[in-house]
C-alpha cells in the first residue's frame, strides 16, 4: 500500500478481497485458475490500484499460462472495476492495473540458495570432525607461573629488598644527600 494514507490502506484491502472472491466465484474463465491476489497498492489520491497476482502452474508451462492469465485479467478489468465500485461505495473507482508478482518465484530461488548453503555447512562440519590444528591447539602464549621450590614467597620479597639497597646505595635508611644535609645542620 503506497503512502501512509490509512483510507488508501483500507480500500486496498477491500479491493483485494473483492477481486479475489470475484475471480474465484464470478469469473468462469479457465485461464484464471490457480491465481492468487497477493497484494493491492492504491495511490494516496485513490486514482490507481495496482493488483499484484501470482499463479501456480504446471512445470515448464508457467510462461504460457502467465500470458493467458494476464490476457484474461485485462479482459475482465472493466467487470472487476464495476464490482469494486459497487462493493466499496466510492464516488470514483480506482483504475485497476494487474501486475504479475515476481516475489514468490524469487523466494523459491532464495530457498534453493539457502539449501545449498546448508549442505555446504554440513560438509564443512563433517570435515571438521577429523581435522587437526596445523600448529598447537592454543596458539596464544600464556604467562607461565613461576615455580617456587620451597613455596615461601616472603623469602623472595626479602631478597628483592636486599637487592634494591645495593643498587641505590641506601644504607640504614639514609642516602648520601641526607647525610650531607645532616652534617651541614650540625
């Protein structure tokens, strides 16, 4: 339904119901067998109604059946417009344009593509069952925990403190600058 006009949407739904029931019950044309009205779009000014339809035909004969059904719909256009005008009670009945709906055919094509993708995924899953890693199973490096022979971490901490005093020259809590300042004060 084109636009956002709620009245156009209601009229489109009404046109779809009227045309579908008329094709089924009133038009006795064999060319219109297996026709489904999929959607109707009405312009906001209610002048034109596009009727989208599809037909499920026999394999290999779809194009010929589609052409014959299009001819039958074009011939019945006036009669269908009159029926729509009577049922809708409109001052101006929209012109009907019949358009073959390609969406169902495209949907089958998409379903075929998805089925092929599923088959490929299954083949890959089967191939992965017996696959092995080219390198290690876990290619990332992890930090190894240090082995402490005696399990006493305090000794490691004390050793580090002794090492710090040697490197910085700190003895008994005083460094060289503080000794000079202490001498200067005295």
